[in-house]
């Protein structure tokens, strides 16, 4: 297609997990059409611009927000003028990579045009708002950019410099009406870091939706402390079509919670917000991060127990053999990963073992990091069972295991398929790991032993211990007490 069209410039964008594919594509284009100017942009190139030249045959890299920068760069290339004064780019000059002056963030987001979806084959995309009641196609919108917080696993603080800019309520609704009119799509997924950060803006938006009688369903991402402090917004949001809110539960282990630089004082905000959403007929959608900094053997159990408490609205001492609807979408998880642009990327090797050997490993479902606390913890049997009783228990919880795997909670379907083949083989391995937990060996020592005896690697052993912890079949030899905020040193 590129040979046929003969463009002068080709732009390639990439997330971290797409970087190697993007570089390969770029080099292929350059081999076929040497005169084409190749421009990279997106999150990964923004934080590692030099890599695009070394591995991707880049001519230019757009660093940060790309709308105005790309326009300015194209104007200079079209006019044949020097690009030195184009802010926010990297380019090769002689044998050096030059980074120009940092471009200021776009102040007026309303000035940006709406995306032209007629240029995209929308029928090839199967994106939804992740609720089983609303499976029709969805469009994704950012109604603001930035977040004032500094969670260690998020790149937003550096990408947007901890500054927040908002689109107006009218502008957002104009885009939605255009989407409905041109494409007939009535499901919207807002991807703001915190859609509810400015309560007045949310209130204005909901009022405009009601006043203009625009009928669509939508979900958003919000911090639970915002929900707790401004609960009066929820009825208006529901009336305006909000059917779900994604909340960052992250973990049920308060020790880990504070290690992630979460600014909320404790998990009680989540409990209260959970009740407020449900009472307003808005479905809570729980986002969880597995293997976060500071996790030990008991963390998986604490997190899953907390999830059950939120979902089932009662305190439970044991995880029940609940008959899950396999399509239930209220849980979304990913495994902690040190991606470029996050604070975590800078210090991950100091607080754990980094397993990724390639950018392609940086998928949400891949285990790329294991915290030191988990490796040094000593798993011990929580109850003594013979193999037959153990197999019966694991069979009873088979539905739970499948549910966790499907939602990337501590383990994922690709890992099970790659390492074990199927869940039956995984259950057999769970038995072997359980039997090896003698209360003396650390997780790392246990992994070394099982690798010698069964060919099991660290990922297999840690995944198995997480599942055994969730089912409360193993526990930490020395239970860690929940510490107060002042007793937990959050990472920089």
C-alpha cells in the first residue's frame, strides 16, 4: 500500500509492547522507499526517543503531545525549512540525536478537532465498555488530560507533568452527538485518568446531556476519594447515562497500597465508594494490579478477599466456591510491570526481579516483575491435606481459578497455556507446589528446588503460590500486620 500511494511522510505510533513491531515496520518501509521521512510518536517514543533512531530507522520523533508538534513539523518539511525551532521533537543532525526545546502542553483542548473515524475501518474493531449488558461497539474518548497524583506505576505524571486540562462539557457532548449521528455508536468509554476530578465540570456535562436529550451509555475511570467527597454527582451521572465506573482498587493489602504512592489514607474509601455507586445503580468495575511492590505470600489472599467483600457486600473469612458467570466483567487485572515513563521503571530492579527481556514482554498479562518481599517470604501450609483431598478442593474451586485467569488476576490464560497446556496440568502443579511448602524454604528457594525436580521456572512457582494463597491453602510463615501510613515508607 505504501509503495502504491508513495507518501512523502509516514507516521508510526507505539506503546511499549508494540515498540519492536513498530521498529520492524519502520525499517521495512525505509528499505522499500528510502526517500520517505519516517516519524515516530506515542508514549514509548516519547520516553525513549533515541531508541527510535537506533532500532527503527527514524528520521524524526514527536515527543509528548503530538497534535501541534506534528503540524509544525510537517509545515517545516513541506517548506524545506530547518526544523531546529520545532519544539517537542528529536531528529538526527550529523552523527548526533538532537532534542529540541520541550513544547508547552496544549492549553485549550477544545481547539482540537474531533477524530475523523471515517478514516478508520471501525467494523474491524471489537471494543466495548466492558459490561455484559452493553456489548455493542464503543468509542473511546478522553475528555481531559493529566492527573495531579503520582502513582508509581503510571506514566501520566511524567507525560502530562502532573497538570490537568479539561475539555468543556459542550465540546465533549458535541463529539458524542457527532459519533452517534455519523456512526450510530451509543456506547462511550471515557479514558480520563480521573473523569470526576472536577465535579462542577461533570455536573455541567450531565446537565447538558439531560437538557439536549442525548441517549447513550458510558463508563469512566475515577478515584474513589472523589466519589466519596462528591456523592451528590452520582444520581446526575446515572441519569445522564453512566452505567459503570472503573475504580483503582489495585490491592487489598494496605502495606502494598501505600508502597504504590496511593494518596488515599486507607481502603475504607473504596468500601464507601463501592456502596455509593451500587446505591445509585452504577456498576463498580474493579481494577487490580498483581505483584505490586511490597507484596508477600498473603497479599494475593488479602486482595482477592477484598474483591469478594466489595462484590458480594459481606465480610467473608474464606473464599467461597462461587459459581461465577464466566462473562462477568466487573474485575480487570494486570500484572505489575516496569514500563518506560513510570517512576517504577527507574527503581524496579532495586525492589524486585525484572523478568522482561524484550519490549514485547510488556503485556498486562505477562509477569515481568516479582517483588523482593515475595521472593524472600516463606510459604507454609495453612492446613495439612493429603493429595486426594487437595485435588478435590482445587476441583471445587476450578471455576474461581478460571475466573482469575481470564481476568489476569495473578495469573493469565496465556501463561497457563504456555507453561502447562491446560488447567488440569496446572492443578496438578498446584498440588506439587503445595506439598513442597514446608515452612522453611523461601519462595526463591522453593522455585530453585522445583526447577531442578520438575523443570518449573520462577513464573510457574510464583503463579502457583498466588493461587494457593487466594484459596488460603498456603500462607506466610510470619503474618505481616497492617501498618499505619507513617510506618510505611512509600517509594519515590
